């Protein structure tokens, strides 16, 4: 009898490999959303150091994620999809986020940790949440249609390797920060 229930893809299948790739990106999205939520709970004046650290860590993590998507994930999906609009929009959204991240980093370097700094991070959060919604809601759905036009297993391996390099290069203190955040 036909069933509409969604079952987990068979281990080792192309669908399972695709899910691994998408789950890797979704895990980053969840982390980013949690960071912006955590920031809302902080008092910018009384907890200035915690704010600064959270902004620094989140911006670095977003740089890892967006670089990974731009260098590897988007091009792989682009060559497999007929519809290019979503990817074009995604790249424009990344560019806007990048500008805000650069502004935040220069504000931090110059010690301008005022209301504008918090506002900039809040606006970045709004952009990022919108972008995540489009990726998870639309782009990832298109990825399912791309099927075997993408070698998902190879893509996953390539992304894991590059992510490790980017984390090493860009994150201020990956292990410590991740542990602390998990306890929060
Ligand atoms: Fe993403
Ligand atoms: Fe993205």
C-alpha cells in the first residue's frame, strides 16, 4: 500500500548522503540562531565583555559557514539546478551579511561598542534568520530535486575537509567556545 509517511533514507544511499550535507548546514544555522537569541538576553552595558565575545565568535562562525557555501555548496547546487534565482538571491544576501560583519569587526577593533554596535548585530541577526528561512524552506527542497546530478557523498567529504580548515583559520577559540556554549 502506498504511504505518505517520510522514512529515513537507506544508509549509504545518495539520499542519505544528501541529508548529511544538508544537516551539516542546518546544524550551523541552528547555532547561529541560538547565538542571536543569546545576545538578546545579554545586557549590553553590564555584560559588555560577554557581548563582545559572542559577536566575535558568531561573526567568525558565519564567515566559516558562508565561505563554505560560496566556495563549495552553492557551485555544486548551481550546476545541478535549472532554477538559478534562489542561488543568486542567496549570494546577494551573503554579500549584505558580509558588509555588516565587516562593520562589526571594525567597530570592535576601534572599541566602538555602543548602541550602534548592538543594533548592527541585531540587524545582522534579522538578515541571517531571513536567509536561513529561504535556504531551508526553498533551496534545500530544490536540492532534493537535483537528485543524483550531485555526488552528495563526495560533496560532503569536500565540505567537511574545507570546514575544518576554515575553522582553524577563522575561529578565535573553537573548542573552548563550543564547550562553553553547550553548557549555556
Ligand atoms: Fe546556510
Ligand atoms: Fe547561505
